[in-house]
C-alpha cells in the first residue's frame, strides 16, 4: 500500500473544506478511507492542525473533526535527530524540513504539500495532491470514491 505523508496544509484543506484545495485533499482522504492509501503526518503537525481548527471553528467542532481525522491518519514521532538534521540542512523553514526528515526516515512513498517552495525540488517524492492524484489511474479513483 502506498504510504503518503501529509503536510499540515493538505490536512487543513480537507478538514476545514478550504476551496478549491479541499477537492483534491478530500480525494486523497477518500482513497485512504477505502484502503488504497495509508496516510501519515507527525504528532507536531497533528497538534498544529488541531490548534488551527479550534481557531477557525468552535472547540466542539474541532474536537469532532480531529477525532474523525485520527481514524484515517497515522502519527509519526519527531525525534531530536530529525530536528538536528533540519537545523544542519540550513533549511529556510526548519519546521517543514523536520516533517520531511520524518517522512524520509519512515520510508514514505510520497510527501504531499501545497507549499512546494519550502521543500527541496524532488518531483518524484514531494508533490501537490492534484499532481499525486494524476499518477493514479482514473478508474481506480472513480471506483474507490465514486460512491462517496
């Protein structure tokens, strides 16, 4: 099964129905719901998503959303060596680079983000959800999420 790491922007697009990006993010989550993908993020990103969701909805709505999200998303730990590697890389955005370090360490197949400029150019690994979905045959997507 394809292991997909999700940056927080993709998760928030789905969770908060941020148009037009929610469409592609929703398709990624639907594929996971149908057992076609395994979705991952770090505990740090998950908690940041909860914080943003609480600031843009009510605490009760955010808690309901995050509980549903948790059923589809595996959480990866951030270790000090991930942080050290991100700092040593002199990345423009250390937090984003920590996410990338965790994804690589945990052998993700793809890293999805809408924030490509914060990551090294690696079109085979780091891509936007829309581009990633373009790598999956249409009949596989239609068959999996057509009933959703």
